[in-house]
C-alpha cells in the first residue's frame, strides 16, 4: 500500500504526516536555512527531500519481499515528486519547477 503525505507549508519548512498511520510522527522538511540560489543549496534540498520521502515510506513497512521493495521504491518516487512540488510552490527559487 502506498502512503500519502499531507504537507503544510510553513516559513521555510514543510510539516508532513503519514495519512495512512494516525499514530505516525509528523516529519518536517526544513529548507529556510538553505541558499536555494546556489547549486550547493539546491543539492542539499534534494538530499533532504529524499531523506523525508524515505522516512515517510518506511513507516510501517514490512521488509523481505520483492513486492514490498517495489512498492517502497514507487512510494519514495511519488513522495519525492510531491515534496518537490510543495517546496516549489512555497519557494519559487528552489529550482524545482512549480
């Protein structure tokens, strides 16, 4: 099953909660401290997005099957795209489109 993330843009941060698990902790993606006009800042933002996407998709995952691995990879790709879209709307100079 794929997890969906609910995000609310805050001043330089996104707070995320896994909708499929009410008991799951909220996750935060901070980017207000990054210089998004620099390549280094954009690269760090991409790393942070990947880490949060992984954390979202690993909540409640049972490992050990190829199917679970494939579903988790799809979840991470979907979560990265959704996070990048949210950041792009909150910070147009992020270089993520939007």
